[in-house]
C-alpha cells in the first residue's frame, strides 16, 4: 500500500462511512468480475457489458432507452476507467469510490454526511485520529523536554549534546528530503488554458535552490552549536554564528526589493507608454515586472494584496534588524567582551514586543475610525448626534459660522456587514498578537530567571507550552470520542404551528370572583352567552357536580364560527354582596389608554386578581 493512501486511510477512515457495496457502487460488481481480475479480463468484461448496456445496442434490440439505462452505462464506463488504470485501481481498492471522490473534489462531499459517518464510526477509527494529534504534540515537544533534562543533569555529566538533539536531526532530515523532492520535481507544467507567452512558473528553479541554501545554513549553524557545546571545537561564538549572519543577509536580500516595490496600475502604464497593455512586448513586460508590481486598479483586491505584501516585507526587515542587534549583544556577552546583565542583553526583544502590540493597536484604531466615519451607528452612536458634533464650532473664512456639512450617503446593509467584519477581524488580530506576545514573554522571563541562577527545574521554562498542549489534547479527546449521533426516530419537534391542533375544548378563562359568603358552597355554572341567530340548544355534555346529571349547554351550529367555544366559569350560587359606593371604580380600558398616562386611583379595598397570579501588522 502506498504511504499516502495509508496516511489518508488512517486519518479519514471514520469520515468515509460504510463500504461502497451497500449502495451498489462497487466497480467490480458493475463489470461482473472479481477483485483478482487481470487487465485482460477487465477489458473483455467491459466489451461484454458495453454490448449489453450501451444505449445504441438497446435501441437496436427494440428496447426503449430510459434515463436509468443511460445512468447504468455511465457508471459502468466510470468503473472501467478506474480499474483499467493501475494507479487509480490501487487507490480504489484502498479507500473506495467515496474516498476517491473526496480526494479529487474535496468540496463536493456533503458535510452532513461526513458528520454522520464520524458520529457512527468505531472507537478504533477515532483513536487513530487522536493518536495523530498526540504524535504531533510529542514530535514538537520532545526536543525542548530533552534539552531541559540535559540542562538539569538528568542524563549525567558525560551526556552528549549531539545525542540529545537527535529529534532535531530527524526533523532536518525530513525537511532536506522535502527540498530535494521539490528540486527534482522539475518545472511546473503549463495548464492548457493559459497561453505559452503568458505562463510564468510560480516556483522557478532559482527560488527552490535559494530556499534550500537558506535551510542548509540553518542546519550548519545547529551542527556548529552542538559541536561547541560538546567541546569538540574551540572556536569563538562569533565564528559559530557565522552561518546565521549569512542567513540574515539572505533575508534582507529577499525582503528589500519587496519593501521598495512600486505598485502601479494598468492605466498608469498605458498612459506612460502610450499604448494598450495587450500590445506590450514580452521584454517590456519582463522589465516592468522586475521594477513594478502591476495591478488592475487601485480599488482591486490585487492592489490590497500587493500593499500587504509590501508592508509585511518592511516589518520583516525591522524584525531582522532587531535580531541582528540581539545576536551582537549576545555574542559580546558569550565571548566575554562585555559583562552585562542578561535582562539588558534581551532588550531588543522587549522593544520589539512593545512595537508589535502598539502597531496592531494602531491598525485596530485606524479600522475603527474608518468604520465610524462610514457608519457611526455601528458603534452605538446616533446619526443626528454625529452630524451635530461634526458641525459644532465650524467657522468659515470670513469668521462666520460655516454652513452645516452635507449629510453622508447611506451605506447598504452589505457594506455595513463588511465594516463589522473588518472591525472584528482587526480586533481579533489585536487580541491574538497581544496574547501570543504575552505568552512568549512568560517563556523568556522563565528562561532568563534560570540563566541568572534560579534554582527551579528547567522544565518550568517550557511549562506554559506543556500546559497549553495538554489543554488542547484534552479538548480534542473530548471532541473526538464524545461526539455521538442523536437518534431522531419517534421524536416530535414543536414547530409553533397550532393551526392544525384540536380546538374542540373550550379555553378556561379566569374571571374575578365576587365576594361570596364564607358558608355558601361553590358550584360550577355554565356561562350563557347571548344567543346567536343560527344557534340551537341541543344536548351537551356539561356536568353538574351536585345533581350528578348532564345539563343543557349552548353550542353554536354555525359551520364557520368566528369566535371560540363558550368558556366555563366558576360562579357562586348566592349573589355577591355589593361593594361600597366609594370603592366602586369605573372600568378602565388598558388597551385604549395613552402610553405613559397615569393609572386611575384605586381604593385600598382588596380587589380581585384578574390575571390569576403574578493595518499595520508585525508578525
């Protein structure tokens, strides 16, 4: 089995679901062959099936060709195309038709189907996914753990740094293998829809070799440091860091042209050369491409992308300068030329951290100001207040009050949502940068404290990283093993539609009881509404609790009633005592009263309860 298929099957087996045979999509069954069939047997089976299933052959035999017949022939032909190719056949035998579709068109798979397959997958398939995350965490953290244990003397005084850094050499070997494969891959083939004169290799060979040289410099620096720590070389630290000097020089060589790049539009070039852009020669385009970055217009996404690339290059140059200053201070300290406190040696890091936070806050403030100018209501302000504030105190050229400014045009709902997205993205970027810099400072503080002679274990230096990794693995474990499918069979969901319900039972409406005598019993009396024109009085099922017999109750026989059925109320059998005159209040229509009007005064006599109860970024 190929390694890429084995890795894909390990990662995505739980998302693929059951075998393809369940839905009749087995390619071998469609051709009528076994899985051990040879290529000759596959060709003969395809010819035999074509004679039987081809729409033209069916029409010649007098059979009416349906859409199902055409679909079956198309599936059979697709099965032959896959099984006749040894590479595709191996892929199909390993991951099936569903997995092949996922590899060829990742966005064509239904997310709900993937979620259902994962929720019904076995614990073994889920454990494979979780083991991958655990393996990545171990591969990342094993090197700093070994370094801390070596510093604490756990491996003994004779332990070799070259052996301790074994995980680093393994990582370097994998990366070197990747660079060599990229170089041996050769030029990228031109797509058929792009003309030869317009095709530019996105990864030319000089860029590949340049990246390989930069990585070799890093590996050479690591080897020299390991040899220096083991005492195998007696060179000064300034010579050990020589590959790092060259690496920083290559960084400046790579970023300086981007930082000085001039962004021009097609219209500017056409105006300067006096001819359309389509008539430019290949030599002119190459010369322009070396000196300028050409975009379609100043409002296009290409212009924003080029501007961000230029800004990022400038930020990388600033960070490179701070790294060079830090390396010079550290070399002077290590070689004994100066005797400074290590907290002062790391001063470039403190300044760079402050600049990163300040630059991101400034970018967030600019986005907020721009959004507030376009839509003040986005931040809870009223448009009238903003217009008054903008025109307050404005004085014209003659010293008189300036006329009010013209109101700004209304923005659409899409533009408002875009402004919200920009503000949210800038705010999240600010929070992430500040949090990451704070986390980095905690690690540096612990490292410097240990460097200054603190007595705690070196593992405390990487304890924040271990804690974050543990939290992430716990959350991933709960998410991977805790997801299950919720059965929906027999579950009724309330849609809020009561139109189809049974309205035969009359609603019970509480009414204010009168003041009955304490000694008189309470009985149920039917409420008698005024008779309607088309009303009769047939027998009803009203029940008298005292007499034990049914009573006559009013029921409307109107086939299209306009009101609900008669409510049943509770009424005393004895007339209530009238209230004193001074406590009787006229009825108040709460619906017709004016908003904010004072409620009428009510006497202190207890009344019945009617209601029944209470842009600049530094990476």
